[in-house]
C-alpha cells in the first residue's frame, strides 16, 4: 500500500514538474514575441526544453542565444555562459549542403557534460534528433585534456627548428588563460599526433559523419572548441578531414543564414587593403618595446605583386589611414603585432597625436574601432600572432576576428597559432594565387593546405592546420590585374 502511494506521489510530482516546465516554456515564447533578444527568456526557454526532452527545440533556443550574443556582444557576452551553466551546452556543429540558399540544410550536434545531443536539420526543419548517454566520464574535462595533448604533440609552441617573428603585443610572462596552449612542448611524435587527432575525430565528428553530404562542412564551435584544428582531424582510414571537405566556421546557424541572405550588392566588389610591418618602434607595451616585422612586410609585398596592389607598410600604415580605407575595399589583409587576449592589432601611431609618446588610442586597432567602421569587405585576413585565439567565452572566440564580422565583413581568415615565417609565406602565396584565379575562399584554403601537405618542408600538421575561415564562402574579382 505504501509502495503504491509512493508511486502515485512520484507520478504526481513528475506531472507537476512537467506542467511547470511547460508553463515556463510558454512564458519564454511569449516574452520573445515582445522582446526578441531577451536573454533571460532565451535561457529559460532552452532550460525548459531540456527538462522536457525537447532537444531539437533546445538546440534552436541555444542557437538563438549565440546569434543574440553575436549581434550585441557588448551587453550580452554572458548569454552563452548562462546557457552553459543552466543548459550545459558544450558543442554545436553544423554541415551545410548549399550555403547561400535561403534554406539551411545542416546537421547540428551538442555535447553535454555526460550526454550527446544530435540534430539533423534540412531546409530549416529538424527531421532527426536524439540523445545518448556518453559515460560517467566528464566529457568536458576529457576534451580539454585531449586538446592539450594533441597541441603539444603537434609542436605548436616548439621552438626547435622554428623561425618565427614575435608578432605578439604581450610581454613574455607565463599568464596563460584557460584557452591558451600549454607552455611545455615536446618533440612531435607522428604516432601521438595520429592517435590524438583520431581521438578528436571520434569524439567530435564520427557520431555525425554518416549524415554529412556534399563537400563542405560548416562548424559552429563553443568555448575551447574554437581552438580545434578541425582540418587536421583524422578518420579511421588516417584521412584528414580537410582532404574530403572544405571547412568553415560560423558563430551560429542564425548568423550563417543572415550572411547568406545579405544583398548581393552590399559588399564591395573590388579593391584590396594590404597592411604589413607598420612603424612601431615608438611603441612600448609594459616593459616591451615593439620591433619591426620584416617578414610581415615581405608577406604583404608578395601578396601585392600577386594582386597588383601596393601595400601599406612602415610609416604609411597609420591607424587613421587604415580606418579610412577599411570601408572601401573588398579585401583586407593585416600582418602586424597582435594582442593574444583580444586579437587587436598595432598600427603605426597617428602623426597628429597630442602626446609625444604614442598612447593606445593612437595606434591600436581595437574592437570598438572596427565596429564603428561601415565595413563592406568580402574577406578579411588577420595574420597577427594568435589572431584567432582571442578571449574564449562559452559562445566562442570573442575578439577582433568576430568584430570584423559584426562590423559587416562577409568572411574572416585567422590563424589559431603562429607558424614559421617561411611556412606563412608559402601558405599565403598559394592561398592568394588560388583566390586570384577565381577560386572561392574555402576552395583556396583547401588547396593551399593540400599544397603544404604535399611539400617537402611544410607537410607537418603544425604548418598547414591553424588557418580557419570564419563566415561565408566568398569569391573575389581582381579584374584580371593579378599576376
């Protein structure tokens, strides 16, 4: 008798809780009708869907939160952290079969601390969803440990045999944030690399591999996942992911569709701004005096010859001059010192400044500066030290790369880590030659990676894997003036 009463009471409690979650979800939906970007409503809607087992709708709520944080991240940087804490979202990924169409065909997947959520989305409709218990292992801790192992084995920060300019604005001290790579480096072991990259593939890609159609993969990463070298992940046949798929990254599914829906005539169709090795010898950050970057100058001069464009270098590359030209070109390429914490870049100080010693406002290209410019570039390439490794929030990289997208750029190419100067020159040469021949940005990236893999000097993963294309896939018209 008591056992039956307990069962009835449990059923009553479950139904009562379900009713409360349904009521919370209804309130959240109503709130969004009045305030489409209301953070609390998004948080509560996502949480209620998770409690009710409505995983596909939970994914849509989470993506809404990512989109809101992208468009208004000055006031809503914490939205994805709220979602992470309350909904425990760990990963969103999507594959697009035809980017640029008004319909979005994709697979979206989320990994929770001990669950794996999957969504198959075609034409904007969820046609398949599921939840699977992974194990009693904390998948987040497992992923962080695996990432550290892989990046160390790849030799990302190994100084052995490296010849790389210091393009960092930061002082040399060990103040790693949770997103930075371990300082301990060891000689790369090919077997370790393969094992780690295969494990990452199995953890992140394999559960959805059968659902990927076509030759293009668009990934919406969260948190530490923005540092994953997806191009280098290996399947069971030891084939790199980038060998069969052109890979891009997007802040959210909503942003992906918004970029695709942008009017064709909005972005500039011609013009290039190439910035390299600005005059920085007057700049001192903390106790560090910046040095010139001759390899950065060589980089933009090489690109200038390919595109038949004169680059801005030395004292010509002032902050004011760069800001003046940003809104009038289709391509922006910046090779300069960068701040690891934010990805912001150091330019030549403005000559008409009021102070004798340059202040940050005189030379630093900040997120605020970029957002205030009416940018209409199709492609922005940021080759500053760790330009893709800005502050890691739960919604992904929040730095100047993302600011360029928010300011109006259609796509941004960044590097997750610094590589040898000779490797950088080789990559950029191949990438821009492909662009100049009419290849799309993703195709040019794919071919440049392939060329590096097949070369004698730069076949190692650390040389070709750090480059990431964020946003849309664009094609540039250089008017036949390239070489």
